[in-house]
């Protein structure tokens, strides 16, 4: 017998995007000069100001890139939950210690417009203008910490942040290895949070990629979600067609659930959140016959394919080109190994095959590189061939240093090392 379950109202952090900015100097006057610094953000005009009072937060109405926003802010104390920093490789031990000892912060909140990535980018710009010398930002809506170096580079970029920076995927496991995956941060974007139930240690990585790809698909798509999403291929080339049901309906499909059950939802994960299912074939999709993720566990193989949207491919290319100066600098150190992804025109088609090359020579905006793999659909070039390209041919790159790997998204780690 199916239970009649009720969705709870959205929390304040789900209705709007809440970021808590932590200054390096806790004695600094947090509000001094804020309006003046905000007004200097490019393409931003302040329309109205409402000062902070004991009863109400400060509010500013503004236009940014011809769209209107209203932001709120107020000073507050600060205490960081331990799990925000546990196993967090993006902060040094010194930064972690400083965050643990921080006592003051400034909370910045705003409602996202239709383009969530643009709204998120604006919020980062505002946060940096408000507190230029920060330890980092606690993104309360996504339940994660943002390093100061990352905030500064992302806010200063002409390129919008990737969809996957707007949300966080968390995993809760029990002693038997059962895992419950769920997102935080999608509700503020006008979407539902997503979940995968009955995952396990063996399939966790594939399920993590599935929920991340689906979440990014929903954020990247300009048109409304139509009930299913073709987001990948299984080992037998079977399409990965994802759909979801609100938890109030989807939970009824699971019996004897140990994680993500009603007991686990008493104090959270009980508002706008949905459980992911897959369709086995086109007929099931027509009939809306959904199948639990766990029933596909034998079909993932070692290397399932998850798709990247055309919008994300274009964004990655822009960022790789914008940050090509890091390739130039890294190439000077012969201990580094650099590979560059190039979009090669596909024979008899208007599409491109994106394929990796090893960088072997560099001269300003031009470079020579060696193909690292045999193309599928490009006949006039083969593995081991060398070609000359320009920076505008790049779609992505990786720098393998002796200590870690850097891509255009993580170059802030190089800044932190300096």
C-alpha cells in the first residue's frame, strides 16, 4: 500500500542563494565602503539602497547586464561545520585552521534569476567586492566551502562558472556500505534537488557521475525539462535515459530502505527533492515505466560514457583559452607534462571530434603537439602524428605537475602555491 507523503516548504537557503563571506581580519569593519566597491562592478548599476538596521538586513536593488536583482546582507558570527573541511583537498592546513578560528562573517543572500549560472557569477562578484580580503565563502545553499583564490579567479573571469559549481553532491553511507547520494544547491536555481537511493561502494563512482551529469543537464538546458534526459551510454551502448519522481512518490518504489527513508527525512531532504530513475528502453519511456538505478549495476562497466552539453563544451573552450597563460608558464618547467584537447573537424560532417595531444613545442599563441590516440571519425591524422595549432583551436588542457594535476578550472591551486 502506497503512503501519502507530504512535501515540506522550502527552507530559506533553498528559496534564495545564501553565501557567508569570512574575512581574514575579524576586527575589520565589515560594512565600511561596501556600496562604493559594489558600484564599481562592471555592467552593474545600483538602483536603490536600504541601510542595515537592528531589525532588518541591508538591501540593494541593482541591475546587472540589463537584469534586475535584489540582494540582502548582514554581519553575523561564524562557525564552520567540521564536515565542510574534512578531506577537503582545496584548502591548506593553515587555511583550514584559520576558518576554524574565524568568528565573524558577512552573509549575502539573493534570489536567482532564470539564468542561474549568471546569477551565481554575480553573487561571487558581489561577495568579492564586499570582502576583498577573505578566507573563503561558505556556500550555505550548496553546503560547501569555496576557497578565496577560486572565488577571486572565478569572479574575475569573463567566462561563467560551470554548472557543477552551483551544487554539491553529498554521500551518506552506513556500516553495510549502502550509500545515499543527494544534491544541495539546485533548489535556489529553480530546480528540484536530486537523489540516488540504494547505491553502494562498488557503484558509487558511476552513480556520482550520473547524478552530476543529470544535475548539470538540467542547469544547462535552456528549454524546460520534458520528463526524461538522454545523458550517456552504458557498456552495451544502451542509452542512459534519466527521469525523476518527487520523493513523496519515488519513496514508495523502495521497500526496507535503510538510508533515505522517512526517518532520515524528519529534519531535512523533505522539501523539493526527487529520486532518479532510468528507462530501460523507448517503450518503457512511452509508458513511463521507471526502473531503479540499482537494477543497472551490471551494465556500467569500467568506462560508461556521460555526455557534456554543447553549452558546457563551448564554456570549457572559452575558459581554456582565457587561461592559456598558465600553459605557457607551466611549459617552462620540464618536470610538467602537458596535454591539450583539440577539436578536429569530422570527415563529411559539421561536427568536431575532441581529442588529446601532447604539447611538444610552444611559440607564443602557436604550438606543436603530438596526437595521443587514434581518432574515430577523422581520417587524415593518426596517433603519433604531429601538427601545429593556435590557441583558438584548444577546447581543454591538463597540466600534470609532479604533485598534482591542473585543469582550467583548478588553476587557482597554482596561485595558492605561489
